[in-house]
């Protein structure tokens, strides 16, 4: 496992990974991956798809499979970015119609510290 995670950026020691798995083998709780934060997922969505590392592309794909609304939003965000970078402002009315047709949920403003 250590050999697999070092190329992904893990900087801990082999002994630390070994101790982690030794503890998990004796623990009644299963090993589960922590889901990515909303900030991390937003970063994946906002990056150019071709510049997203393959591992993050796969992680984003796994998130989008479980959330059709976020999948639709990702399509709209990337379409909007393409429209901007290619200076295709004439597509804006069609883009807005497509967003409205999807009837996506509105963002929640219940987070502490949110400013309107």
C-alpha cells in the first residue's frame, strides 16, 4: 500500500502505514475512505478537465455518479467556461434555458459566516 500512495503525494513513513493497517486489522470498524470536502469537489469541477490529474478525475467521477444534480451542474459549469474562453456570448440565452430546464436545487445559505 505504501508503494502505491507515495506517488500520489503521501509523505509519511512505511512504518506509519504499517501501524495504521495493523490497528485496522484488529479494529471492529471497517476501513472507509473519507469523502472529499465540498471545496475539493468544487476545485475539481472548476479546473479544466484536461488539466485534472487522472486520480482526481476518477474521484470526481465517483462523486458525480452518486449525485445527478451535481453531475448536471458540472456540465453547466464547464459549458459556461467554454463559452467564456471561446468568446461565444451569443450562446448565453441557450445556456440559461438549459440551466432553467434542469431545475437544479438552489444553494443553501445556512452556513455560518455566509454573507449575502
